[in-house]
């Protein structure tokens, strides 16, 4: 789309949205936020780029790869406790990080992948 | 402490997630699907072995204690069902190599099949009734996509009916779960069993039971809620309809049996009497519906409905031996029905049609195929010494012991009519001369192998009926007396 307002806004908003999505992801640990909300924000950051430029240029990897990686990360966060002989998905805490955070990152990537897949499919249909 | 219980969920999940990573690589997806299906079968057998040796296995997911967290629990019934899910998954994964076209594979057939198997296993394993709803949804969403995959006109038409009625069922199920939570304050099935045993208002509990019976009844395709099944099962490719026919309605039957042996046993005379009546009507309408059909897979679809009646008949009689009959019947039915669908696919390759009128001459063209059809067909009708005979025998004996002569008469008559339907397929497809010349397409050996394997299994169950019956009887005893189940979940006997 050739709109100067959109181009300028997207250039500024894209990185800010992406940073904010990471902030929401990590903040979700104790306060409102988390992987789902963060993933949606990240997806909107890339969607803006998709509207501004060609679809292919907006994300270095395919959305499918994000979904697959996200799901596998979420599974592995549950498996960590099984390795230690505790029930599946028992949270394991270290200083600053935990398996819960790993799960949330998995959710973040999966949500981002699903939304972007939808957006790209719609964008391709239009053009 | 054991991690086995969660394996049947993790294996398909990891396979599906990895398949998504390799979205454009069909061969990798195919191998991932195949290996995961066989691993699922292995984990089911491992689970079954562990349960037989060490009793009921339970796992409190996340380490949250029983009535608050989600429990995964596996008794013998669960073990058997998970093993069967793995078996059917493996058979269909092999069959799909030649049966599913490249286009459907690119649109994710393999990961979808794995998600379906995960949903089915989850429904068998969960000990929490809301979680059961969640697994039902996982299974249904995967099945919606599988049914519509390819986007042919008749597929979408069948899929529409399937989706609509199943969503109605899900809504009812969810409403029932909400009301149950309001009445009992818990959703853990073992905890529910304890809390509802001495409920103040048995009438309220019975009303709740009816909501669940309706919801699960739609999924299990019992009379009068079965329309969606014959309208949709014959539309997708054979591999997909085979896995649907083998597993999906049986998840509904599993849910009915689980809930009506564990939770809703306050007014057995009413609820189980009603189930018995429904069973009789299900058997009759199914078999009569089949008699009027001329499409190979539609006949088989109507027979699924009729067979579901036998499975719930054991529950309706509600004795140990009758439930053993139900379990035996489920084992037999899943194997035989999947096998018949797989064979219908081979027949279609040979004759180019699913319509009986267009078929013919198969007995001369392929005696092996004729034999392969006869084994499961006779088994379905209950001819000794195949598995179906023993399944029906146990149920009918249980019926006679309970002096429920009406249902026994229905069961016997429906067996006879089943034989009529099978003879009809035999006469049209195999016996009569071929109506038109059709250059048969080659049938790849990956389509033969699972069909032959399942037929051999039917014969094995027939000749080895003793051990299978023993296992079914142990299962039935666990179902009739849920003390051990409750103790495994809640940790203490109450």
C-alpha cells in the first residue's frame, strides 16, 4: 500500500510494538500479560509491516515454523519435570527463569505464528 | 511415580508439532506420522501391561493434588482403548501412504491425524469431566478439518451436518458440566463419584445425567441422534473415514460407559433401563437403515450405528458380565469396522466406485480380496469362530441371565439382518458378473498390509477369545466397583 502516513507510522510503530510485546510477555509472570497477549502484539507488529511492504518481506521465517517451535517449547517445558521424576508440567523454578516462562514463550511463538498465518493468507488473497 | 500415563498424549503432540516445522516436506511428515502412530500403539501396550501388573495408574498433572488439579488416570478400560487408538492410528497411517493424495498431504493430513489421535487418547486418559470436554473439542476440531480436507462438494455437504450436530452436542455437554459443577462443586470424576453417591436430591442428579446422556449420545450416534453419521462418513477418502468409523463414535461410547458406571449410578433402574431401551432402538434403526442403502460405505456407516447399540446394551444391563461383553464388543468392533472400511477402499480401487450397482466380478478377479472381505463381514455378523461371535455371545448370555428377553431377541434378530446386509455386498460386489469394464487401478501393498493385519487380528481374537474375555472381565469388575479408581485418584479410600 502506498500511503506515506502508514509508511512513516509503521517504521516507528513496528519496533516499538515488538519491544512492548516482549515487555508484556515477561511482565505476565506476576502481573497481567503473558504469552498470549504478547504473541498478539508481536503479530500485529509484523502485520503492519506486511501491509506496508510485500508480504514475503515482513518475517524472516515462515509462520508455520513459529507454531511448530512454540508447541515444541511448550512440550519441553512440561517434560523438564518428568526428567526430574516429578509429574508432567510441574513448575520448576530457578533464579529469574522457570519452566513456566519457557511455556509462556512457547505460547507467544504459537499465537504469533497462528495470527500471522491468517494475516498472510488474507493478504495474499487480496493481491 | 510413572511417566507412562502422559506418553499417549505427548507422542502425537510432538509428532504434530514437528510436522508443522516441516510444513513443506511431505515425506518427513509421513515418516513422523507413521513412527508416532506405532509409538502410540507401543505406549498403549506398555500402559496396559503396567495396569495389569501394578493396578490403576494416576498422575496429578503439574503436581496439583486431585480434586483441584487435572488428573490423568488409566484403568484397564483406558489402557485397552488407548491401545486400540494406537492400533487403528497405525493401520490408517500405513494405509494413507497410498490412499491420501498429495494435495491432502500438503494441507496437513499427517499432523491432523496425530492431533485427532491425541484428542482421542486424551479423552480416554483424563479423570476430570471438564478436561474430557476439552479433549472432545481437540478431537472434533481435528475431525472437522479432516472431513473437509480436499474441499469436494459432497465432503462439505456431509461436513456441514457433522459440524452442526456435534457443536450442538458440545454445547449441551458444556451446559451439563456447568450445572454439575453448580450441584456438586467439583469436576474431578472420582470426587464426583464420592460426592454424588449420597446426593440430597437424586432427581436433580438424574436430570443432569440425562443432559450428559444426550450430549454423549449425539457423539456416540445412538438412536435418535445418529443422523449426522451416515450423512458424513462416506464422503472423505477411505483412510479418513476408516479412522472416524473405528474411533470417534467409540469415544462417545467410552464417555457414556465411564460416566454411567462412575458418576451417575443413583437411579440405575431408570437411567440404565433407558439406556437399554435406547440400545434396542439403535440396533434396529441402524440395521434397517443399512438394508435400504446401495453405497458400500453408507451400508457400513449404518452398521456402525447398529453396532453401537450392542455396546450400550452391556451398560444397560449393568452387570459385571454384561459390561465385559460391552468391552469385548468394543475391541472387536473397532478392529472389524476399520477393517471393512479399509477393504471398501481396496474394492473402490478395483472397480472404480463405491456404488454396489457399479461393482461386480470381484470374486473372479481377486479371490484374495473376497476372502479378506468375508472374514470381517462374517465377524461383524457374529459367525463363529470369529471375534464377533464371542462378543455377541457374552452379551446375549448376560441378557438371558438378567431375564431381559426382549433385548436378547432384538440382538439376535439384528445379528441376522447384519448377515443379510453383508450378503448383499457379497452378492453385488463379488458374485454377480462385472457390469462394466473398468481398468483397475493398482492397489499398493501399503493398502493391503493393514487390511490383512486387522483380519488376522479378528481371527486371533476369535481363537484366543479366552484371554481377551478374561481381560474384559477384569475391566468390567473395575468399572462395576470404582473403589480402586477413586483411591488411585484421590489417594485415600473414602
